[in-house]
């Protein structure tokens, strides 16, 4: 399968977050948002999989088994895994084996370890460049994420080493939060440093009312959870079209 982030057929890409999908009928719900509108779907491009360990953020969600079953039911889906965890290297091989196409991890545990003040006793610290190399060796593309309080200067030296940069537009931990427009300045600065084969993703509070500002700032991958899955299936295609602009 060609990597959609490296060779997108169109931009921006719309990536519904399955955190807002129906967990009791995930294959049906996730498959519906990916199918073309002509086939009763929403016409989205990517499935965004939010993974939380209950330590880096105060929530516990999803894991490699969910990715494995999505791959089994939706063999052609592009699975964009975003791990909000203290030790992303711990889960890397499991997600690759399960069928993930892309793996994004956070800069904050690295910053935290360097400062000598752990977000939790489980914070491991890691070399982002070395971990990105491991991600690619396992057949995935690599992403780096920063949270709203994190200064953009923390990631700029690393931008060239990643396939995707993810800017959080909410504080991570749960879905349905309000978009934080102040992070758009970070997006504009990061965009200046990207090559044509790199993607710039935004996640948090993305809806038709906020997507235009994200696209204008330079985002070409838009993650939307409740804005898509919170609508009846028949209305999701219109939402995806509005997000894409």
C-alpha cells in the first residue's frame, strides 16, 4: 500500500478520529466514513487512532488489538496512529505488527526528561530521531506531536527528521473539546520549514467552522472526531466536504 501521507492523491486529507466512533460497532462506523459518498459513505481519507496510556494523559483508550481488527475488516484503510503515552517505543512493534501505516508520538516526555521533572514516574525519555528511524524500519511513516503549551521552538530542530508534524489544538486526553485558535501561529511557523513530501496535521476541535483557519495556516491533514462521527451517517459526507473546503 502506498503511504498516503507521502503520496496523497489530494490535499487536505480528512482523518476522522475513531475515538468518537461507535465502539460497539467500530468496523461498520469506521468503514462508513471511508467509503465514497456514491456508496453511502462520507468520503474521508484516513482513520485517526488516538491511543492514551492513562499516564501521559488522564484517559485510557484503544491499543494494538483495535488496529489489528480494523486492518482485518478494512484492509485498504490508512491507519494513522497517534500515541499519547510516556514511552512510545514500548508499543511501536505491536502497532506495526497490527497493521498501522503511520505512528505519531509526542515531544513532551523528551522535554520533561531533559528538565528532570517527570510528568509521571513512568516517563522514560527517548531520542526522537532514533525512534523515528525505528518507526520507518518497521514500515511506517513517523510523526512528531506537540501540545498547546509546548513552544514551537522545541520541535523546529526536529521537523526535517519526520514525515508529519501534528499540532494539537486542544489539550489531549478526551474528545469534544473546543478549538484553541492561538496554536495557529505555531502551524504557520512549522509550515515554513516543511518539504513538499511532509504533512502538517491538526487535531482537536476541528469542525467546518474551524477548518478554514487551519487550512489557511498550512494544515493539510485535518483530524475530526465528534464533528464527523457525531452526525448521522447520512450527514457525514457533507461534513467531510466542508472540512476539505
